[in-house]
């Protein structure tokens, strides 16, 4: 999954020969998981058809404020389009359109939408060599960037005129890469490494049976997703779970037992910036594991158990610069037990769940948490989806790390 997944991307197309590349650009944005809408200048339709772009984007393509052939048509609201978008990409951006953008002109739907946009606006110039190098064009580039717009530099190569030089619109894959890197570079966890443990552990009794718990791993997966969407490189150590996630900033390390999870944590912990232990690790395991399936007998059967390694306590004892977060799932004396765990395990923050709260705990899509930081300050939250809970946790981490 790309950092662009779920983003609303508005692509503006102007009247340059490079408009033929827009079809590939729309397709690539769709492949990242983005939702795409297209607005064109009227003249851009001479270079690429609205039918092509609407088919690829799965949305109507707009090029005028209203439909001349339908007197009952509702006007295309440039304000709604501008407010809808998380990102606006003008590609190709001709010298004519760019100069109008810098001057605040608004004589077509694309320009009016640009002036209404509240989101970051990227522009990918496409023009001939001499036009690209003309002082007036350079002034336009400078002015647009002073407005906060982001320029995707043109590439060098053979141009429509036959000349060779800078002025080619960046290739669609280059534009995607540029936008992804620009977004990532501005995110609060960009360049940081986050370690997350998630899911249950299974402790073998024999080749068939095990001791486990009801954890699905969903909370940890949502935490991993939230961290990645904030720009972090995430190592997700995941116990047995039917759930998974694909994201280009998340590496999944699959484990089964508490010992395997411990070894994976030891391997990844030293250079992480943030560690979140959300896994439901078994506290005990069978002392002796049978190599063969244990046969049922008429008499009672007992299993001798031994303690597993306390992964979170080890992480607290080895903590240097890491910001360490633990979870506490309680059924009684919730806050008292959570505060004790916070201190005993040398944590920066603990996330308290209570099984007494309806909608909290294992398996479900929701959770209800209370956060207690190292200063013993408490912050309680309402019942929310686990995705929203993960964002709340990282919002608190960012606040505490920046104090």
C-alpha cells in the first residue's frame, strides 16, 4: 500500500502534447489506492479525450462550468472540486496556464478550481525548450512556488518541436514517486523506525494442540498502519493471525511462540525510535512439549507450565532513547494495575483497556482506552474504531516526544 492510498487526487489537464501521458498518470494514481477526479481546460480535449480519462478514473471528467447542450444541467462547482481534493496535480502544466495561475486569472473551470483549492498543489511543466528557459516563465515558476505550490521539474529529452533539452513533462511514474516522497518528507515520523508487536502467541502442547488467547492482532495492525501513514518505517512482529496488511513502509515479521517473538524483538529493538508492545503474549508455556499427539485417556490430564520471558520488561530494562509504549488489559483495579505496570516496566506511556467496557478488548473493530504517561497524567477516550484509537495513541506519542 502506498502513502497515497485513500487520498483524493484532483488532476488538472491543460492543452499540451504531453496530455497523452495523463491517461497513464491517472491509472498509476488509481493503482496506489487513490481516488481520482479530472478537470480539463477546454483545449486539452484536443489532446486526450474526456472519455478516456473518465473511464480510467471511474469519475466524470469536467471541462466547463456547465453543459451547453443540457439546459437543465447542474453547474460544475469549482469550489466543491477544490475542497474535495487532498492533492491537486496539474499535469501537463503549459506556460499559458501557469502564467494565468500566477496572475490569479480565472477564465476556465481548471483555473477557478485551482484558486479554490485548499490542498497542496503540484504542477508539472511541459513546454518547449526556449519557453521553459524564458525569463517570464522562470518568474512564473518562482511566483507559484512562493504561493506554496510545488513544482515537479521538467525532464530533458527530445521535444515536440524536434529540439532536445529541458521541457518534457516528467514521466507519470516520476510524478507519482515525487509526490510520495514529498508527502513522506513532511510527515512527523518520516525517517523514524517503529517497532510494534501484535497478535497472540501460541505455545505448543504437542504437534496439534497449543495454549493461546483470543487476540486477533487488529489493534497492532492498525497501529502499524497509523505509523506508516505518518511516514515511519515499521517492523510489525505479528503472532498467529488471520489478518495482515500490505504497505510499502511496513515489514511484517511472522512469529508463533513467545520465544520467537522475544528473539524478533531483541533483533529489532536497539535501533528503533518508538516501540509499542500491543501483543497478547502468553505468560506461561508447557514445560514439556510432546513430539507426538497426546492420546486421550480416561484419567485426568495435567500440564506443567513454566513462565515465558517477559518481553516488555526486557524492553524497559534495555531502553536507551526509545519511546516505549505498553498495553494493559485489565478486569479489576484497572488504573492502579496500569500505573504499576507503567513503573515496573519503565514505560513512557501505557494504554489501558478494560474488559468491563463494552466494545473493548479482543476481536472487535472497536476499543476504549485510557492513556497514562510517565508523569502519571491520565487521558480517557470514548469508544472508537481501532483505526481511530491508533491515531489517538500516535497523537499522544508525538506530543510527549516533542515536550
